[in-house]
C-alpha cells in the first residue's frame, strides 16, 4: 500500500493539474510532494516494524507480467531521492514566471510518478515500461518550455536516441524471458533465468542492457545527445534529467544487470568498464574546456556517472553500495549546481564564466554555499560526494588498479575545472552588479549544503539502509 | 585521560562554527580571543594527553562515530593516542595558539579579520584530525581538509587574481599527490583488507600482506607526501603559497601542514622499512629537494620567498632522514623546525608589518634599532636553523647528517652542502634586513616601529622554544652523561621503527664540530659580503650570470610545468572537444538526425498533442510483440 500510494499521489496530482486552472499549480505540486515525503518516511518506519511494503498483482498472467512493487533499501533510497529532488525543483520554481504552469507542473508530477514506479518495480517489463514512459513528460517539458533555435531538432534527437537505446534493453529482457520454462517477468525469476544462461549468453544480454543504460546515463560515446539537450531544456527539465532520470539507468545496473549477468560482466563485460572509465576522463577533459557554466556542470555530471557505472560494474559490495550512495548524493548535488547556474544566469543574462567576477564580494553567503557544493563536486571528504566516490574507486581497485588510476585522474582534473570556474565567477574584483539572493534561492542552497555535509560526516545510517537487502 | 582526546579537535571546530555563524556581531577583539582560546584549550588538553603518554606509552583508541561500514570495508571516526600522535597534537596546538595570538595583532586592520580567524580554527581542526585519526581514511579527511583551508587562506585576499592563482595551483598540485594517496589506500585495502592502523601496524601486522606490492604501496603513499610536503617535483606550489597572509605561511606552510607528509611516512614506517626501493626514492627526493631549495634561497630577495625555499629545503632534510630509516629523527626535526621556522615567519611578518607591506630585502636594512624584539628573536631563529650549538636546529640537523654519514657518502656530502647554503642564505637575509643602512623610502623609514605585544609575545615564546627545544633529543655524545640521550627517540619508539646509530662518541663530536665550523665559515662569508663590504644586491634586471639567473628563476620549473602539463592538457581538451565531440560524435548523430528528420516529416500530421498517441502506439506495439512471443 505504501509503495502504491507513493506513485499514485503524484500521478493523481498530475491529472488534477491538467484539469485545473493555472492558479496554484506550484503550491499543489509542493503539497503533493510533501505528502509523498511523509508517506515514504512513514512507510519506511512501518517497514522497520515488520509491516511489508511490497505489493504484487498479476496483470497478464500468460506472459508472467505483474504489477509488482518492492520496498527494500535501495528502492526506498531512490524514491527518497526522487521526492527530495522533486521538492527542490518545484520549490525553486514556485516564484518563477512559467506559462501554462498547471501543465508544466502536471508533466513534472507525471514524470516523477513514472520514475518512482521504475525504481520500485519488481517486474522487468514494468521497469521497462516506466523507463520509457518517463520519456513522454520530459519530452513535452523540453519541447514546450525549452528554448533555443534548434529546440525541436534537439528534442527530437534526444527522444529518438534514448528511445532507440532502450530497445536493446527490451531485446535483452525478452531473451532472458523466453529462456524460462514458465516465462515470467518477475524479478526473482528473471534473476534466476539470467544466472542460468552461459557466460557467453550473459555477455550478450548484458551488452543490450548496458547500451540502453549507457545512452541514458550517458556514457561515452553515447552521450552526444546530452549537452545540447541540457542546454535547450528548461532548467527544471535539466534538473529532472540529471538528478533523477539518469539514475534509472545506473539503478538498472544494480537492480537488473548485475544480478542477472554478473558472470557475463566478469567474463565478457570488460569493454563496458573500460568505456565507463574512458567516459570519466573524457568528460573531465570536456569540462575543462567549457566556457559556459551550464556545459561545465553537464560534463562534470557525465564524469560522475561514468564513475558510478565503473564502480558498480566492478561488482563488489563497495561498488554497489557506493554507487547507490553516489546516485543519491549526485542527485542532490545536480539540483543544487543547476540552481547555482540559474541564479547566476538570471543576474548576468548569460553563463560565460570568464566574463564574470567578484560575485563573492557582492554575495558572500552565496559564494560560501557554492564553494561547499564545488567541494562536494570534487569529492572532498566530509561531503557526501567523497563517500560515494571513494567507495566506487575502492571497488574499481578490486577490478584493476590501473583503471582506478585512470578514473582517478578526475580527482585532479575535477579540481582544476571546478576551481577555475569558481575563481572566474566568484573571485577577483567586482565587475557586475549582483542582486541579493531571494529567500527561496538561499533556502534551497542551504538545505542542499546541509544534506551534503550531514551525509558526508555521518553516512552510516544511509549506508546501512542501502545494505538492507544486500 | 585519553578519552579527552575527542575534545581536542572539537574546540577549534566550535570556534570556527561560532565565528562563522555568530561572529558578525562580535568585535574583532572578542572573535580573535575566542579563536585563540579554543586552540589554547586544545593545547592544555594536548599537554595532559602527552604527559600521560610520557608516563607509559601505549596506543589507545577512542571511537567517536560509526562512519563507513560497507561489506568488509569498515572505517570509523575514531582517534588514536600514541607517542607519535600525542607529540604532533602538542606542537600543532602549541605553535597554533601562538600564531592565533599573533594574528590578532597582525590582521587587526583587515576587513576580513573574522573570516581569517575562523579559517585558522578550521585549519587546526582538520590538522588535528589528520594526526589523530586511527585509520588512513580519516587521515585523508584531515589531509584534504587542511588542503582546502590552505586554498582559502592562500587566496584570502581574493580580489587579486594573483593570489587566487597561487591558491588554485596549490590545490591542484596537491591533488596530484592525493591521487597517489588514494591509490595507495586502495591498494592497501585490496591487499590487506583494512585501513585501520591497529590492524595494519599497531595491534596486527596486516601491512605485511602487501607482499610484492609493498614497494608500490609505499611509493604511492609517498607521492601523496610529496604533494603535501612540497618535495621535488611537486614543490613549486609552496613558494607561491606565500601569497597568503604571513601567519598562514607560519602555521600552514612551515610548522604544521607541510609536515603532514613526514607524519604519513613515519606512521607507515613499518611499510617503508620493508621496502628498500621506496626508501631509496624517499631519500633521493629529499636530498634533491634539500639542495635545490637551499640553492634557490641563495638568490631570492623576497623575505618570505627565502623562507619558503628554506622550508622546502628543510623538508627535504626530513625526507632524507626518513628514507635512511631515521624516522624518529625526522620527526624530531619536524618539531624543532616548527619552532624556529614559525618564529622566522612571524618575525618576517613583524618586519613586513613595520615596512608597510614591503617584502623585498633590498629595500630594508638597519631595522635592528627600530624593532629590537623582532631583531633578537629573529637572530635566535636564524642561528637555530643554521645549526649552531646549543640551539634547536643543531641537534636535529646534526643527527640527520650523522645518519647520512653512516649510510651514504654522496647523500652526506649533498646534505652538508645544503646545510652550508642554509647558513649563508639565512645570514644574508638577516644582515640585509636588520643591519647596514636603511634602503627603503623616507615614508617607510618614518613609519618603522616595533610590533604590538600580541605579536612580540609569540616571538619571544618561540625564540625560547627554538633555544631549548633541541634538548629533547640530545645526541649520544652529550646526553649520555646526563642520562637523557635520545629522550625523544625512546618516547617515539612506541609508534615508530627505531634506527640505531653505531657511531662512536668521538666521531659524533667530530661531525658536530665540522658542521658547525662550516656553518660558521658561511656566516663569516655572509658577514664579509653584506656588512663589511656592503656589496649591493643586484636588481632583477641586472642578474646576468647564467647560474645566478637559473637559480633566481627557480630552475625554470614553473615554465617547464606550464609547457609540459597545463598547456598540453588545455590543448588536448580543446582538441578533443573540436574533433571528437563536435565533428565525430555530433556528426554521427546529425547523420541519424537527418534520418530522424525524414521520420519527422512522415509523422508531421501526428505532431502537436497527438504524439502521446504515437508513443502509446509504440508501447502497445511492443506489448503485442511480447504476446506474439
């Protein structure tokens, strides 16, 4: 029931918003999200007292397709991220001028709903359907509320690219599905069937899954849709993509790819780990050469995701848990970093970093908060970024110390581009008037910073929660 | 008693939080007093902890918080109290509180005073974590934390991009070392299954499981140490770090943070002791750094730059000692160096303060009569670093030389050379600053004054420490009769591998006399040159001799790195962006994009609102496909 209400609340809210006037759309969405947060936390507490949160009823029994939702540690973690990031996004947008705001928030809530089901899904087909379904709201968010002269072309490219990538996942899932005596998409059945395949078959199944995930994360060289999409999307859309949507892919690795095809990955999946490692370094180099803040954040995100992928695929406890932790941390960080971008962009009218300067003098508190976020981005200890990244590197070291060293270059490159950007924007003499931050802007950054530090200093509880099933 | 250790880092942290969040309404006096008091409180506790250890050295562990438990990976926020850590916290908080006190006077007119004091507190917090952590990961927390504080304090005057560049350079270059440390940690965990000192070295010996990886592990840790402790070739950030306010240079870039690398190697002495190759590397990196730093210092004219290269050189001495297995002696030199180098930096700060910001010793001279306390304490520091008996530097440096003599003649000769250079460049600076005629402007001369009490008291205390600080490590020759020989060695043997000297008393005394004679000659040489003959120092444009120019330009390392790393990496990024990202990958997508455009044209009627139908059709189609299967 808990799992059910968590995805039904946003879905119903979105229907409500589609059929209402534009008036209080943000307030409605915000209320709904707070309700979801309460239900999620309440539900987690209830689970701790032995109440089961899982749910399953068959939909099409002939193919073994059922509407089945799980409520374990990792699923809860991702739902929590979805809700918190969603809260951040809506909270940040509430005082912004947005046309047809009822539909805007309606699409956001629908997307959250789809992603929540994908995270909770205990059925492979259900996962796949929601993985795809989440594309529709974001497609409209970008197309209708995005900007830039190539908007429709960019949107279409993003849409078809990711849709096309997902087909490989479908093929892989179907292959596992048809290998069973009594075909079922149930998670445990799929896991068992995957494990029963030969290493060679598993390698192919994994390849299909990984390509689908690699497009969405994205991982080099499947990332070329991402920079322009991030650029053209409304800032809320960019946040949704970076903070939550790509996590469906990394989560997919943990939930589906590793349990089904661990042997295949170990024996025939080197290329995927190598690609992930290359992605980390390549994206870091890309970030180094960016002149615009939004693009720098976008590439920095690719680097982080590559690290998550490499760590998870090296398949140790530290990799899985560190990967999940980093997904959570990165989600919060992504929202916060794009808020920083939006704040600056609004005041300067552009985001070319070299043409700014001295923001720190005009807005010391903003500079202070941003600096901590920058430090989280470069994985400084006592920020959440460190816990995840260190565990991932540790996991990768079990696989190959050389790969760890290569991926570890991002430790240096990340510091170089992040500090270069920070210096250009915030330090030096003051060159531009800078309006003080609004209360909302300040609050959201302060909360993000608080979360990032609390999780960095005391990650223990969250780490225990993640390990609840593993 | 040891349980109190958890409070030691807590006080400076509270100081930081208080000043950051509630300090705005406090006067500078109050904020400064709070910051200083917090470190002083930690110092009092550190004394208690230290004396407990003196009465019976044993490692005690104090757990504060569960931290990261994942599978077999198990690391807590937990502290270790043993001779090594208790010695480190003692001088960190001791020298630290003096420098806090000094900063109240030095930074008094700065608009960022509160910010400055809070950063100093935060720095001390992380530095204490670094040495108190009972595992490598917590060390790394402190390690990175002090790095960030260093970044914030080097670039404290952030409106000038020269300072920001120096800060960024320090951070990024340190990160090169940090990557080594991260890889070292990874290797140790993979091979030994733990990052806790207790499992690795103190209570167990899991570090031995490194086996054939021992050398690699030690080298990786040492790469980390090279970054933080500014060893060749990762040393070029430290002289630039002088862009920060002078108390920062004294606390972070001389007395404490830069010695973290020595702490790391000493802490892992069990590992380095079994790895001959890594130890050789440590020795030679140290020797090269010692000679290089000293040679550059001969030609610098910025009072802080001379001291910075001097620090680089002295750190080289410490690593040379570590490499030769003289771990305790390296730590001994860390402590004496903390006294006299903090003294010298604070003294230079007092001079700069009086000179209205001037740092060029060519524009000084004759300051002796204007600022007697600064003069006399600076003299003590200069004698101490030159290695004259019985000042602190003599004892520690002499024992490093003694070890070198026993181990390797070439190392010994090179370190002797560096020591001789040290005596010369220190007295060159000393004479040019305090003796002779004043060479600055009239306005500056009029302004000359002794610094306020908050600044001179720390100078006097540090001068006393620099005078008697060496007695804790009496060499065999002198100490034997008094039953206090190698007191520090014996104390530290609770934590670190000991190395025994087999040198006879006669040789020891002979060595001491020779090295003092050389230092004396160098001082005379400097006296002759800068006092008696009053040779004017060349202006920048007049430096023509190739050797002089090479040293003055710091061997051209900055330019070399720029051409070797920074420019190629930027070019590579730009090239990848242009050719791979734009031309290749986007070209590919554009190809498929054209196909998409074709599809788009076909689907034109479905556009605008009906696309949902279209998508639903895809999904329904897929489900139908499944049915078919």
